[in-house]
C-alpha cells in the first residue's frame, strides 16, 4: 500500500537555471529501511517519505558532464564522477523531494553548494566498464575507511514504470538546511530511461558514516544511460 501520494511524473519547468548539466552512466542501488531510523537523521521540518510504510535509501553513482553556470558558462572539467547517498522526504504540505546524507565528488567547484547546506565532500571516484558490468568505486578524502565498491550488470529495459519505480525516480527537488532554514532547489529533466540491474558486488561504508543502521540486502537496482539537460533552479527557503 502506498502511504503517501506519488510525486508528479512530469516536473515543473525551471525557467532560469543556476546550473545545467547532464547526468550519465547512472546507477541506483536501493535499500528499504525502518522509517524511524531515517527520520531521526532528518532536520526539523522534513518528514521521511514512505512506500508501503518503509523508508528508502539509495546509493547513486554517476558521471556529471557538460556543467554550465547559468546555463551558458562552461565549468571544467568536461566530465567527472559524483556519488550520492540519499533518501526520500516531504514537507508537511506534501511537497516531496530528496535529502542527501552525502555527496562525494571529484570537482572542487561543486563545494560551493555548501553555502546552502548541500553536504558535498571531495573524494576519489571511478566509473568504468568491466566486461559486461559497470564498476563504480569511491573513497572519501579525509575520512579514513569511508567509501564503496559497486558492480552492476544491465538487465532488460523498464517499459511501464511500477508504482515503486515512479516513486523512487520522479523527484523534482532537493532539500538542504543552512542557518536554521530549509532550502529547496528545484530540478527539471526528462523522465529517466531505466533498465533493471543485477548487483554482482557491493562493499560500502557510506551508510554507517551517515549514521544509518547497517542495511539489509539491496532490494532494487536501476541503471540509466543518463538524462540531460538537467536544469537546477535557484534555491529558495521553505521554512
């Protein structure tokens, strides 16, 4: 049973983006969690979103490409990896989005988002093909033992999205907290082109570093060749 309304399938347009980019070679490894274990890590004003009365946490590595400030100014390098650990949240008024426990990245200019509380950290990251699989790996700088290694093989394309597919992937905003206020950054991109994935290897310490209990087995894996352009709107306070 769906315990909250699903997010809208089509996002609202972002007329004046702060950043545009492409997200490529993306994977999502999803875990179920007890809602209370996630809620205790959220800031005041945010509620854990639930599917069938469970919270979900996702490990999401990908490659960022064609990043442009204000949609026009190229920001080097041309492409670089990023990995985020995220959960699914909503406001009391029903608006839904993402909350990031961590965002590891190789490009120092992305650390500017810390100004609104987005928890970017520098890391050594890699995305590469290994036979028929894609191997993602990362190690956070200045945090001994925090990292991951994830290998995934591609299965069949997802035709019609299941309610859970849609609930996990139709998210059009990201929340952060800075100076005692919640901020919402709107996101616009085309719907994901998804494939099922087969997990062949996973070792990670990111969930523990975020304060989460050790997860059970991965419940679902998605892969996507990518989306773009992705348009990030100006952050706005919501509380």
